[in-house]
């Protein structure tokens, strides 16, 4: 399933953008590679931008079987600050996925647990 813990808060180690409710790394989908460029020329399909340090509290984990891709584990969290505060986003797209098992693992280069949080 996943190493994310429901109720635990993680903070972004890199800026990301949101498209269709999914967190995406800068540079994906033909977007610029820097936060400054995205802010200057924000493509219309970007719902919002989350900067480094923004907290996301995991609210739900869904495991299911998709006929095209097999087992999938989607992880959803609530944005705690910034322009998308309160929005539920899918963090799976900035995580590591094992396509054979459907396991979604936190990518330590993207998200880190907030210290002092209870599990």
C-alpha cells in the first residue's frame, strides 16, 4: 500500500504545481523548470503552485485495481497554507510507485515528515 501515514503532516522540499488535483513536479507537462518562470508565465492548466515548505496533512489512502495499470495506491492530502489552502490533492504523482505491487512510497527528495508529529 504505502508508507504515508494518515493524519501525519509532511512538508514539501521542492516547489510543485497542481493540475487536475494532482501534485506535479516542475518541468512536467511542458512546464518551466523554475518557480520564477512558472509564476511569470503560468500555463492555464495549472490550478496553483505550492512552494517549498508548504505542509500537507495526509487525509486518505485509496487502494484499487485498475484494468489498465493493475494495483494502484492513491494518497490524498490537505494543503495547509498558500493559495490552495484547504484543497485536497493527490500526492501520488510526486511519490515513488511500484507498478507491480501498487505500493506508493514517499519520495524523500519531495516530501519530509514534520518533526514532532505523532504517527
